[in-house]
C-alpha cells in the first residue's frame, strides 16, 4: 500500500525507538512517500532533534539515512499541477503548510500517516495514525 508520511512521523522516527520507528523502518508491505523538501528540512534541524532526543548526532544521522532509504521523495514538479487544489484544502482546514503532503496524497490516491490533527480536518484526505498503519501490515 502507498502511504504519504508527514514530517511529524519522520521526526518521531528520529527521536524515539518506538512503534513509529518500527513501523516505518520495517514494513515491507508499504511504500512510503513524502515531498522532497522534507529531506533538507530535517537535515537543517538534525542538531535540534538530536538534542531534544538526547541522542548522539551520529545516531541521528544514521537514522536519517535509514528513513530516507524507506521513504521515496517526490520532487514538487511531480505534483505541481495539484498544488492549487491542495492549497485550497489546506486553507479550508486551517492547515497551511501541509499543501505538499496533500498534493502527494492526491497524486498517489494514498492516505497520509500523521501524528498531527491538521489532516483530519481535510475533506477527501484519508488519514492514518500509527496503530492503523501497523494494523495494515499484520
């Protein structure tokens, strides 16, 4: 199954050795996708993530490599034709900033795995929490 992962899932994967990390890094039944810009965004914040997670920077860097092996990154040109509709959905849900994830979900006709509530307010976008994604793999 194709699943779009938002930044909250990726950050949680880096910060804690728990269910989110286990599901993302060991679910061969799923294909995970995210907008390409998230890679640069996470890399800019690695020292902050390492500090908050109380992990050595080397560990966080290694986890980042694992994350980006598990997640296919889509360039904005791939979904640019959907950004206007995605922006309208985000604005209607008061969730500005999520447009790229919405556009990727629309492109792939895929749900969004998120730990945030923003996506749940969007009409036409299916959201999954970690338990739901995990249950899909069983």
